[in-house]
């Protein structure tokens, strides 16, 4: 499980960094392609986790109910 979470963290970090780069370099096609690939990799890594972690969806929509669900360390394995 730790490796799956590490993969997700790395892929999401890389996608976020590329998104920030694209904010200042919107015409960089190679960066856009890399961002799309990183975003796909992050989505795949998230699905590879052995359980759904609602807190990982924080900031993905306008809902705040993720704070009412269990945190990863509160779940039984």
C-alpha cells in the first residue's frame, strides 16, 4: 500500500508542477503533452490504491464532505 500511495503522490506532484509551468508557458506543447500523461498516470495510480480515500479528492470539486469521511490512517486494512 505504501508504494501505491507513493506512486500517486509522485504522479500528482508532477502533474501539479507541470500545470504551474503551463500557467506561465501556455504555448509549450511538450509540457502540455507531459501534463496530460502525468494526469492520466495520477488517475491510474489513484485507482490502484487498495481502498478509496475520499480525502484524496479534496479540491477536486466544490464539495467539502470529504472532511466527514475516514482518513487513510483511520481505515482498517
